[in-house]
């Protein structure tokens, strides 16, 4: 698998896609994708691989693995790497700007003009009365789904129980929970092959 | 313009960006720790409302939250500062250290895989903790409890897109709101 490092001529040759095109593509993805990374990633895949053919599927899978092992919003990381592949550092910056700008402007408009006016309206209050338990349900479901997907062996289950116990008993800071997880992983998870 | 506040905003959201692994939901506890407990910038109720807004508008949650909180505290300057703060770690890590990191990860170094295998349960714990604290804020009576239970089952059984799940919550809220 390590042989994949060798650079191959895949998808669009580096430098052939202009910065404005990169910006416009990611603006579009950023503007029309509701929700977080797991919703945006398939759309980036559809646009970049199937429609524009900027990258090969195999390249994109590599990018996904990298994206998921680094900190930061998934959609942002993925966009930066794709932009960088196409046009170096400037491409990465432009892709980041494209993916961030639509949500930035929409939230700004909401916070500055819409919410102050409608906030006290009883129907808006009613909608948020139902939105709050919906958010709690959504996040619980995500926890359950991720648990079912990733905690399938005894070691992971043990780590999960240990971390949960530690988190609740010592009211650990979230960053410390991550650091502890990484440390325990390094300590106990050996490659099973 | 209060320069120290802007610096605080930038730094808080920089930390959120730097330590968010595994998608937006895992950084909810960190945002709570920074924005509610540490700085008192938001109440628990405002925070859950921001997540609802973030999930029903385009874009990653942490970026939406940064834009909104920044605006609430220091207008457009604050909003730009917080947003730049939350995206900076990604930009720095990927653009400055990019090639080196990408090669390390692609080499399938067993240590990288071990760390990721340890991070996964940690991320799940963070999301569980987030669900628990959001539940405490959002489930205020029998009606909200029933809405949450119904949507949780719907989400687990049918894997509904988060946007539609929240839209259903809003509609149920409009129908069942007891304080008209």
C-alpha cells in the first residue's frame, strides 16, 4: 500500500484549473450544502470527481482518510486539500474561502437582520421549542451510529468504557479526553495483522 | 473596538478548530467549555439554538457557531475574527505542514493508526456527553421529551438527513407548543 506515494498523473494536471474556477466551485458547494461534513463530503465527491473530473476516485479516498485523521471541520479540510492539489497554496486558500464564505454571509445576515426582528415572535419561539429536543435527538443518534460502526471489537469497547468512566468520574476537559484516547490507542492498539 | 475581546474570541475558536476531530458534533463539549463555562459568552439555551441554526443553514457547525458568536459579541469584526480563528488550524496544518503530514499518513505508519483507533472511542464519548448536556437543555417537559424520543427513533431507524430531522422538530414544535 505504501507504493501509493509515487506521484501519478491523475485527473486534471496540476495548474490547469484556474483560481476563479476553484473559488466558484467551492462557493457553490458551500452555499447549497446543509449540515455538517457527512452531508458535504458526498457532494464534494460528486462535483470534483464525477462532474469536473479533477481527481480520480482513488485520490479522493486518500484525501478522505487524511481529512478524517486531522483536526478541523471535515468539509473545510477536504476542500483545502483538493484546492491545494489543483493550484498549490493559493488553490488551498481559495477553496477554503469558497467553502466558508456562503455560511459566513448567511449567518451574518441572520444574526444582524433576521433574528433580532423575529426572535420574540411566538411562532419562532414555538419552532425553537421543537428544534431543541430535535438537536438532542440528532446528536444522540450520531453517537449511537458511530458507536455501532466503530466499536465492534472488545478493545474498542474497553477503551470506550474506560474513557466514559474517566470522563464522568473526573469531569475531564474535552481536550483531555481526546489526548487520553490518543494515548491509550498508542498504548494498546497494535496492528492485528 | 475591544482588542482583548477579539483576541479572546480568536484564541477560543482557534482551540475549537485545533481540537475538533471526527466531525462537528465532537467539538460541542469543547465549545461549551470555552463559550459557556469559561467565558460566559452564551447561555446553554442560546448555545443549543445556535446548533439548531447551524444545522439548518449551509456550512460546518463550528464555522456557523463562530460567525454567530463573534457577531453577538463584537459585530462584524468579531464575526470575522472568530471565523478566521476556527479555520486557521486547518489552513496552517494542511498548507504549511501538508506534504509532510500527507506522506506520513499515507505511509500507514502503525502509530498513526493506533492513535486514530484510540481517538474514535474518545470522539464517541464527546458526542455522548454533548447529547447528554443538550438533552438537559432541550428536554424541558413531557412534550419535548416525546419529540426527542420520536425523532431519535426516526433517525436511528431511517437514517434521516439532519436537515429534515430538524425541520420535523420545528414543525412538531409549532404544533405542540404549549405557551401560545
